[in-house]
C-alpha cells in the first residue's frame, strides 16, 4: 500500500471514529467528513446511525457490568442515557470494553443533574475498584514469610496485599450501599437509614482467591493499608495508623490474623526503609 493510500485510509478511519463518538447534534469537522465516501448519501447516513446504535448498546452493557449498584440506584431509565453520555464524553481508548468506564466516578460527581445524590461518585469508585480487582494479577499466599516479623528488624519490611487491594474513604456509607445491593447485607432499609443519617464509611476492596471482595474497614486499618499501598514500611505504616483519631485502640495482631484469614494480607515482603517521615495520603488509593 502506498504512503498516500495509507494516509487516506487513516484519515477515513479518523473521520469514522469522530462521527461515531460525536454526541447528538455535535458537528463533525467538515474536512474529516469529506474523507467519508458519500458522507451525505442516505446509505452512509443509515450506516453511521447503525454503528452509533451498536456503540450505545455496547456502552450500556459494558457499564452495567462494571456498575450494577449505580444502575440499581438511578434506575434503567437514567442509567442507559448516562452510559451513552459517558461514551461520547469519554470514548474507549482500548479495544477491550471491560477496561472502559473508569471515568464514571468523576463524571457522576461533576454531573449537574445528579448534584442531589453526591454519594454516587464514591459508590462508583468502590464499584470500579471491585471490577478492577476481578482482573488483577494472581498472587500466591506466602505463610512462612510471616515468621520474619518475629525474626527480623521490621524496618524495611512490608506486607504483601491481595491483588486489587484498594481503600476508598467517603463521607457516605459506601460499603453498606454496595454490599446491600450485591449481597443483601445489610438490608436495603438499613443501608438507606445509614445514608439518611450521614454515616461515613471507609471501604476496602481486595480479591480473595478468585473472588473480588468489598467491605467496611476501620480508620486505623484504612490508614495502615493506605500507607503500605503508598510504599511505606511496616513501622511507618503502624505509626500512621496509631496516630489516626478513632474512639477505639488498634490491635494490630488481631487485625493481621483476620486479614490473613480473609486473604487480604498474603505475606511479608521487603520494603525500602523510609529515612524521613513521609506524609500519608488520605485513604483513596489502590494496588
């Protein structure tokens, strides 16, 4: 294929993509439209319309698979138009649509028509973390490595966390809303009560074996995990956790036992020693 032919083909592909992803009523750049053969021909117009419908249907399916709780909270009559709107504002950059949709949390928070439901953005963040955990790289537990905590200087040691581990802080009962819709615990009435009461929750997401998990987490553990996710060694992370204001004290031993049992912590690993105290970001990070 000649250079001129390749250039023409690339221009036609660019024109087609712009025409497909352009929002309703949006003007497509005339020079690009000129690259489409018979751009104003009825058959071309019908073909583009069919491609747009197929794209919208794919967007609705892909987004619903990643965000079933958001779909339940706002209803099908609102979710499908939302999926199409996101498709036009943030079109996919990869061929795998399972990787599309990460822009929804911020899109929801900035959406003027959803200003009266400020919790939706945080629910979407938790759902995307849960969705991403399902495709995270596998990891094998290393139980013998826990002996290092008693045998070595903990400075420079960290914890190996499960694939897809993420911590989400919110002013809303995000964990309750998600688990109520997905697992029925708590029930929907209790989740709604917590939402009305303005209960804040921190949420942890991880993968236990092949099963993505999500649940509430206390402030000490949230700070600890966030520090570890940001590269802190264990003593630095523990210091940050113990300095976190909370009504209860933090029992690291009890927490670690439960975390290992639930597959959240898989082992002990080397971490770079932090010679200077590092600020610990707010819990909103992922592995």
